[in-house]
C-alpha cells in the first residue's frame, strides 16, 4: 500500500464522539474500480478490497463494475468484493457488455430493505447508465436511501439529462438520501449545478480536491451528495490518493443524519 495512503488514514477527523450521535453516523465511499484492473495493468481484486477495508465505510458506491464479462474472467465483481470486505454486495446492470453485464455496484454494512435499479436517459451512441438505490436501516433505527451512479463520459449533454432524471426521481424519496458516484463533471458545470439545486455538496467549494487521474489528480469528478440539505451534517471528507488500485481516487465522506 502506498505510503501516502497510510498517511491519509491517520488524519484526525474534524468531529469527536462527544458531540455527535454515533448511531446516526454514516461513512460513504465512492470508488470507480476500472472493472478490476489496477494501474499496473493486472486484474487484482485484493488491491481494491484492501483499500475499501482500510477506509472502513458503511456504504460503498462502485462504478465500472463487471458481471460475468470475459475481460473480468467471468467474475461477479460486486460479490467478490463483498466477500473480501465482509460487506453485503449488490450489482445493477446498465448495459450488456462482453458476453456479460456492466454497471453499478453497492457494498453495505447493513442489509437491504429494498432495492431498485433506475435506468437513466442517454443519448444514442453513448453508453447506457443507471442509478442503483438501496434502502437500509442505521443502528439508530433511521431508514435512509443510498444511490450509486455513473454519468456519461462522452459529453455534457448526456450528463445533463441524467442529472435532471436523478433529481426528478430521488427528490420524491420519503427517506433521507445519499448520492455517490463518478459524475464525470467538474464543480461549477451545468451537471453539478443542476444536482446541487436540491442536493447538499460535501466537497470544499473554495478548494475542491481533485479525484482524477489517480497518479496526478487534476480534476474533481467523484462526488457524495446529500438530500434533503437540512437533514445532514458533514463531519469529514478525504480523497484517498492510491496510485495503484484504480485510475480514480476513492472519495470518503463521513456524515451524520440529523433529527427532523
């Protein structure tokens, strides 16, 4: 494991157990896993699993997840990572690919009360995209929704219609909701501005930490967002600068669910 990664995990968080309700704390990780390929060019799920275990998240949104494709040796990547990290796994197809399927994954410390796979609109000629939602119950007995997604990389028009669909669908949720994923858009773009009309951003808007590419991060395209804005408090956030596991840095955010 790179020395930098070890250093990042020793940072003292900006909160303490004395002033928050620990049963309402949620640690969320967004991680584009490059269909299991590391930056060394090999297929190594153990490297991905170790990063996830070190982060110790409650919920993980995985992007670029393969299910039974030839390129990923017919593995179900979400299930394999769930087994390695001792988290409950779920995969949702965005499209058929390479004699298998490709889409989103979620790993969870909590069992799934309900799940759904929401197909997002896309432009002809571009890859289909999806938003995978799971409903879970926290130790506080509060129910929340968690949504993992991956927006179009081919152009802003596709991302913009997908952001509008996400707002349309998940603004109707009766539970507080967390959105996480590779949005392929930078802060201040139309896509991010559209989402932030209703979602609370977790990054520092004065100094957004870049998440891509992992070997020399230059742009922020990986996010965690919260809905409704008045039900969440951001406790900590960090970009995990591992240069081997993927071409994206993982983004870890710790939040507290507030009472109504």
